[in-house]
């Protein structure tokens, strides 16, 4: 696998309402562990659409990992022009920082949002252009990632297209590992 799509919940779908909530640290650490495993197997590109939440946190992890893994590249493919225009200012600044650090960024549609079909087209396009999907999602807690999952499952039904999950259990394991690490530091 050379090109990995990554997605998951938006912050509010996870009950995260502060941009510096401690839960984000655990999510980013879990993503980092998974990405390092893929990097050791030859991963070159991570592709996100830049949505708030897991996609932006993944992009930030990739930006950090690029320091040690110079072959790693980040692509941000928003579904339409100015997707960030309705976000709060702080979120727009975070997004702009990610765009500035990306190795490639281009909107899939060259127009502004005008219908929800652009979101489905984005999911299908990114899945079509990647070798696998990393998904932070639980089927027990539905949310917007299910649309990405459906696109990935459609591709997997025809081709080899692995779907790698990050589950609540994975996140809990990271919380416990970090807590154990803190105990040894004291």
C-alpha cells in the first residue's frame, strides 16, 4: 500500500467541543501508531479531504511524521472550493495551516458547495485514488464516516481494498498506554 485515505468522526460526533480537548491527544497518538506501522511497510501518501475532526488530526500527525519520514506526503482534497468558509475562525486557521503544509492540495469540484452530491463524489473520488482506508469509526455509533465506509465497501467488493479500523477499544488502549507511561515517569 502506497496511498492511504484517512477519515473518521467530526469532533461533535465524538462529543469533543474544545479544539485542545485531551481526547484529541489520544486520538492523534492512536493514528500515529497506525501510520508508523504503514510507513514501515512502504506507505508514501496520506489523503484526506480536510474535514474537521479525525481528518484534520490525521493531517497534523502526518505533518509531524514528515520530519522523520521524509518520503511521507500529505494530500488534501476538499470536496469543493472554500469548504472552510462556514467554520469558526480558529478552525479556518487550523485548516489553512494544514493546507500550507500539504504536499498537494486541490478541490475535487472547482465550484463552491451547491448540493450534497459533492460529498458523495468526494468519498468516491478519494476511495478510487487510494489503496486502502484508515477509518476511525464504530458501527455502533453511526455518523458521517459511514458514507466513506460505504464507498470503500463498494470498491472492496470489486477490488482488493483493505479497510483498517480504529475502534473505541484502540483508543482505550492508547489511553491506558499513556497512563502507564505517566506512572513510570513519576
